[in-house]
């Protein structure tokens, strides 16, 4: 299940990127990790006491403004107050997102709610999927955030899943097996 992308995140939003994958000795940071996948994530923040709203994540190849832009255009309202770390890849986005503020991450202390969300994603992936190939990771992130964004209305998730299955066009998979894409 994936988001309909009808409602962009608004208000105060924290955005950061993180790596998913196995540990590689001597490899730290955004580059040089051949076994890891890079993900950008955004989380709505309601108050400083830890109130959070919806969230979205997307697999990206590099931490650059060129890779960030499609994520911003799909999920972030232009009026939002966007908070990121001081990574230079966010600087070109200030032209279109005038309320973009960069703060030092301080090992996650600068955006504590977002880093708790990231740890929850990583824990869920380890506990449920154990291994994530790059071509399946986006689907896992979509499923996680579909559930996360509906955590206050759990009773409606099954109904929504059924509606999407009934009203979607069948798609052919391997060996001409029909399925529905939800």
C-alpha cells in the first residue's frame, strides 16, 4: 500500500536522510557504503513535547538537491516550515521552499522526533523483513508509512485495502498471473 499523494505535509516538518543496510567496517557517512541504501524521510512536528503527524520516505541514489527535489515536490507543501540538517544538498531548495531552515543535527539531538521515527523504521525492517533489496525497499517504506499515517484509525486500513483492490485495474505478473496493484 502506498500513499495517494493527495495531501502534502504542511506546518513544521523535519527532513533528513539515513542509510539502511548492513555494517561495513571502516565505512562511515553518506558515501562509500556499497551495501547500504540511502533514504530521505520527512516528519510533521506538532509541538516540542513530541507530538508528530504524518511521514513519508523515499529511496534516493545520492544526497543531492537533484535527488531531494522530486521528494519535496511530491510530499512537502511550499508553505511548510522545513527543518533540515546543514547538509549542502538542501541549499538549492531554499529558492522554492523559502521557509527552509538548516540547523546542526548534533548526532540527532537537533531533530529528536525525526530520529526516533528513523529508528522505528529501521527496527521494523529488521524485525519484519530482515533483508531489504534495493528494488523492494521503496515498497517496504510505502507500506510502513501507509500504516504509520493511519495509526489513529486502524479500523479503516483493512476497508481501504479492500476498496483499492476492488477498484484497481488488474496487472499481469510473471507467467501471466493476474494481480491487483494497491
